[in-house]
C-alpha cells in the first residue's frame, strides 16, 4: 500500500503492533496464571476479570475525552507503557493473588488505554498527512490482529518451556522495546488541532444518538462473536470429538483470514459504503455460526474457521471507521465507544457461555 511508503506511518503501525503484543500476552494468560501459577480457585478468575474490564471501560472513555480536549498523545502512550511495566513488576515481585485485582488490574487497564490512543492517533495522523483514513484504520486493525496472533502463543510457549512467572519477565523486556519505539515514533507535541477542538465543542448534540446507535450495533456483533469464540474450543473437543489441537488450528486459520479480510475493507467501503458492508457482515456472521454449529470433521473446521475469520475481519475493519463516521468532530470519543463496545461484549459473553446448560457440567472454569 502507498501508506507504507510513509516512514512515519509505518513506524506508527510498528508501535501499535508492539503494544498489542505486550497486552495480548497478558490478557488471555491471566486465567492460566491464576489457576496454574498461583493455585487459586477458577472462580477467582472472574473477580480479577470483572475489576479489570470495568476499569478498562472507564479509562478508555476518559482517554477519549482527554484526546478530544487537546491532550498530547505522547504522555498518554507513555502512561500505558509505564503502567504495563509496573503491573508486571508487581506480579513478579509479589506472587500472590491479591495483587492482581488490587494493583495489577489498574496497571493493565491503563495499558489497555493504548488501543484507544493509538487508533485516535492514527486517525488524526492520517488526516494531517492527507492519507486515506479508511486504509490506515484497516492497517492499524490488521496490525492489531497480527499482535494477537503472536502474543498469546508466545506467552503459553514460555509458560510451557519455563515457568508462568517468566511470561511476565518476557513482557517487561518487550515493553522496553515498546518504550523505545514510543521515544522514536510519537512527536512530543502531537495533539488534536485547536480548530478541530473548537469544531468538536460547537453545534454538536452532546448525547450524539447516532454514535450510540453505531456503537450498540457493533456491541451486538461483538457479543455474538465472543459467545461463539468462547464456546468453540470445548465444542470442537467435547461435542465434535476433534483432536485437542483443533481449537489452536481453528484460531490460526481464523486469524490469518481475518487479516486478509481487514485489508480488503477499504475497497469494499468505497464500492458499497460502510453501512451496507456492516449489514452484509451480519448476514455472513449468521451463515458462519450455522456452519460452525455443524462442524464434525477437520475439513469442516477449516471451512468454518475461514468463514469466521472472513466475517470478523470485515467487521473489525469497517466497525471502527463506521463508528468514527458519527464522531461529530470528537474522533477519540467515538473510538472509545467502539473499543468499549468490544469490551462490554466480551464481559457479557464470558459468563453467558460458562452458565449455559451445555457448559455447566463440562466447563472446568465453573
């Protein structure tokens, strides 16, 4: 893409990737660490997760307000990095459960604010450099998915070869790389232009109902996706009778197709518009769920995972641009709405899956 010829744009994508790798190493690993590393009861996972998600929801919203109000990007990204390192250091130094909901949850929630900051930063940078904002959003979202391909796998490989606490030591080392890239990439004075701040604060409905409707649409699609994703590993192994490596294979195929689909979104949006693409994605999601529910063989798994990656990749690529189109001059606030719609979807999906009748007797985390 022509955007990648812009050195600063390419470095911003690399910075975002490094942050996503760090966060994605920790987020899915915490449940394993609580049970296997600290020897706690599985229900204690829910306590930590609820605290972390509620904090992340509020912090994302606040970051969005700060950015729209003219806060500089560099300190916010640095705050995320320092908070991430501090949380990991505390876990390595005090290997007790209480530090997770009391201290680490705050650090990791502040670190997760980097997602809102980077998406808003990317949008404002693309506008300032007169780049295609939809393409740059797609590239940012693709780098996000790539980070999630790398981070969780790295965490569990390290935990298997060494010890669970070594995952946090590796995360600290990678966060140093994240910090170096921040120092090299983010201009110290980069902030929302004054004229844009004035536009955002004048003549716009403070409630902005269309923005809420757009975020709610994304929330329901994210909820459906998270319900499906949460249930699939046990479904593949216990219901479909597939090998134990089947969930990992499905995730790899899904993520690979997802990245390709994300990169195709700008062209689809130019041809049919964001709203129509999002509606078509909902139809494709329903078809994917129907196919996945019938999986009984590995070839069927491959087809189902490809469809899952296709619909979610298109949603991931179009969702953020669709929500930002209702920003009314407050791009960071709109971005926080999009990110929080995903968080709330995940918050509801996890308990919903665990307490379904089919999982009540088979899910070891209940």
